[in-house]
């Protein structure tokens, strides 16, 4: 139902080590010096490989680990205490709130235009998500949520707001990943809460625009991948590649952010959301 990150799963270390070595060489060839290993749906099976490379002086990229946000704080606190070096560290927690628009699993505020009996669903009950966030925030964790639909984005922001209200304001560096559809009323929340809008511009070229518009309708389609809107409002923006869902090359993301050319290779998808090359960099 939801995307999986399947890096180095179900292999022996004999096979994992050369795979990871090849990945590091590929990252280096693209100028990538740090990566986030995000684990919203699985346990972390490759820490021993990462640690072995670090101990041998072969870890050529910084690895930021993001174990799952699932209520098991004792486990992730132990991981944070164990992995806290300059090259290999637990940087926060990650979880999925919803799925994707094309499969109608993204969580929307209003029903899908082409299937009015559903507006998608959340991966966990809203109150559970909020409790997990409040508890993890209290322990000083940064949190990243996969949230694609406008309903999921609002739930993520509500959870961060609840944590700030309960635990007080701090340099939490919480973020929302993807933000493919956003309700315009929620843009200001990113600024008020200090939440980072983490986006992957190439994702709109990975989606068929016609299918996308059929799913959400023309009115919501105006607020798809609202990069410039968020930037002009004063939100903190961050770009990523979402590898291995997309390619690791950051230049592809920069190209999409600047041109907004869709999957047809010809049409600019909402030119008012284009940003400059300097801004994208």
C-alpha cells in the first residue's frame, strides 16, 4: 500500500558489503556527501554494515539514520545513544501518514474527484500519531512524516502543533516529506511551527498529470507541488531525491524545480510555482 525502502534487505553481509560499497561510489560520483536512511516501515537491518565501514575508515558519506516512529521510544533512544558519531548517527524518527494520489491511498480533506466514496486513509489513527509525536518530541527527537495528500499534511502539522503546545517550543526541526497536495490555509502553519517543507520536485514528472488531475479535480490541482508558494510565504524548504524511488542525482530535482516541465517533456506544470536556479541550489 505504501512505498517501501528496500536497501540492503535480506542479504548476508558477504553480499551487503559490496552492494553498499557500490552505493558509496555512486554517491561520491554525484557529489553526494550525506544521505538520510529513512525507515518508516521496516527495522534497520544494515547498521552492522554501516558500522563496519565506519570502523574501517571506508564510510565516505555521512549516514543519518531515521528509525521508525512507532511508540517504542526505549528502542530508538538506545539506538540514538549507540550511533552518535560524526559519520553515523540517529538524527530522528520517520513514519508514513498516507500513501500516494494515483492509487487513491493519499489522505485527502475531501473525497477523490473520480471516486467520491473515499478520501484515502491514514496509516495509523490520528490520535495515535499525535501521541507518538508528543512523546517523541518530549525526548528531543526530530520527526519526519511522509504526507502526500492535503489531509495527511494537515494531520502532520496538527501533530507538530500539539507537541509544541504540550512540550514547549524548541529547535525541533520537524519536517513534512513530499507535500504533493496542500490546502492553502495550511501554508502559514509551516512558518508558525517552524516545520521544514521537504519536497522532491521530480515527483511531479514521475506522475501522469492527466491521471493526477482526474484523481483530485481541477480545483485542488492548483495546489500541487506548491514550492514557490511555500517559499514566498517564508517556509523553510529542503529538497531531496527520494532514492531509490527516484534517482540519486540531485541535479534532476533542481531541473524540475526550476523548469516545472512535466512527464510529457513539454508542458510546464504551474509556471507560477517555478523557482530560480539560485533558490533551488
